[in-house]
C-alpha cells in the first residue's frame, strides 16, 4: 500500500511540475503564447483546460477504483468541453498578429541584439570620399577614402559622370531577410530589426513580400521571413517597414545611398501596385529620376555612385510587368542585377567570366542556409557586391564582417575587379577560407 501511495504521489507531483513549467515557458518564451494569454478569454480557457486535465489526473490517481461511473462521465464531459473551447480560442488568439508583433518587439532577443550592435562601427560618409567621385582614386591608385577637410560632404561638387566610381565598383554592407528574428519558440519578424541592422551599418535591406487578406476584405503587402520553407509566425505590414526605414534610414551616415531589395512572393497586381504606392509615399524625397530605371538603355549599376547620395535604390526580384511598381525599379534581378545562391557564387563554372560580368551586373548573394552566415570571401574574390548576411546571428564571421565595414558601408573593390578598368587577366579562384575569417584575395 505504501508503494502504491508513493507512486500516486509521484504522479501527482510530476503532473504539477510539468503543468507549471509548461505555463512558465509559454508565457516567458513564446511571443505568440504571451500575446494569447493577454487576449480576452483565450488564455484563460487555455489555462483552465490544462488545469482540468491536471486535476482529472489527480482525481483518478487518488480515488482509483472508488470513482462512480456518473462522476467519471461528468468529469470527462467537462474536460472535453473545456479542452475543446480552450484549443479553439487559443488558435484564434494565436493568430492575432498585432499582439504577437508587439510581444516580438519587446522580446529580450531584440534588446540583446540592439546592445550588440551599438557603437560597433564608426562610418565615414560616402559623400566625404571626394577622390572616389572625382576619379582621382584611380589615377593615384589609391582605394582609401580621401576628403577635402575644409569642405565635407562635397561629393555633389566633384561628381564626375565619366571618372567617378560606379555603383558596381563597391562592396555593400547587406542584410538578409532584414526583419527576421528567431527565438526559442519559432521564427518571427519585427521592424525593430530594421533599426538594429541600420545601426550595424547595413545599407542594403532585404524583404520577402507576401499578400495578406484582411478582415475587411482588402489585400495588403506584408513582410514575412522564410526558413527551410516555413514562414514566420507573424507578419509586419509593408507600410510599417517603409515608415521605419524612412525614419531611421538616413540618420547616419545621412547621405549614403540606401538599397532596398523586395523579393516578391506574389503575382497579385493589386498587391504589387499597392507596394508602389507605399514606396512613393514613404520615399518621395529620396526617389531617383526616371533615367535611372532598370529599363533605361544605360544601366544605373554602371553609373557613378555619387548620383545616388541621399537616394533610395529599389531592387526587385519577381514579375512586375504591367504594374506601377515596374516604373520605379532601378535594379531588377532579371535584367541589370542578379540574386544568386552562395553555392553558385563560390564555384562558378568560369571564374574569369563571372568576375567580368560583375563589372556590369549588381549581384546579391543568398547565404547557404538561413540559420547561419556564409563566408563572403569567395563572393568578394569574384566581385560580388552584396553577399547578404544574417545580422541576427552575431557569430565570429559576423563580427569580422562588421570589422570589414567598420569605416564605411561602401568599400571599393580592388582595381582589377572594377568596371572598364580591368586589364586582360584572369581572376584567380578563391583560396581556402575558414568560417571564422573573411579573406580578400590579394
């Protein structure tokens, strides 16, 4: 009998412990669960249903065979109704996006990343690099940014349309799926991540755009992240993304160009036209002239970068023909830009030809996987301008990346990789590199 009592007591204690741990984990670590528990009756029903299961276990364990059938039936009925109602209401409140997003924005992971990226760079504004924009850097064979000390931000005065350094001649600090934030309970998106990556020096931001049908019957463009073909548990409205970029994108360095890559995951013309409207409303003062359209005869990628100071450059992947957005695009990955995988970049079929094409195409590189960072050394060896990095993963490789861009978000390529200045020589294959070091071939 004592042994049976000990077993019963152990079962009860374990049930209580697991109940408490599950509730604590749900509340503390899951933005979705946290939002649900704070939403009207959904969380209450969830807790009450779990409590019913707990006490049902205790009841049967203690009373054993002395329980009468009618009592069992009543308890089971109450438990089934409670569990069903709790599950249904929790599912509904779990999908209340605004509450979930609010919990994500205040998550401890966001705060840790904000601290990690504070004061890690001290960039020199690109507008101060007068020798880049006059073309003197090439004649003097000097890749270091040189300014006129008594005349800062003077790039507009010396912007040489023929000799100035081109957009394709630069490596750009670039963020992959900028809004993405993984936490222990799943993957989420947050506009707070935009502020963090901008603080970390990123000047190319990357977003996946999806359609979202609202309760009022309208359809809006939203940003989600995708990891291993699984979408984030929440979304952020594209208008909130653009508003955040508009507010924080030109604070420091104020005049550096800002590149925005929209990876369209929809062919819905209404959604794509809505993207165009939001883009114009958010960045009207920073829009480029029509002559810098991706449809122009001369690719804006091969024009001097001094033309783009204090401007937003729109890069798009996806079908946009017969839409308003098509008129706003500066770089399209089907024409004057490319969006390649790290595998294709690291081992091109013809390294010399690949490096040569990067003198006229602006190339973005996706990381090998979404859970870590890919060493950009191979990309830089072949002149790839924008290897995208997962800024949420502050590993050794990411720290080396930040160090590479610590003095500026735009770094000039070596002379042999620059457009129209490359002698007839073969660009060697990238040499071996470790996952902890970013190496640029000499």
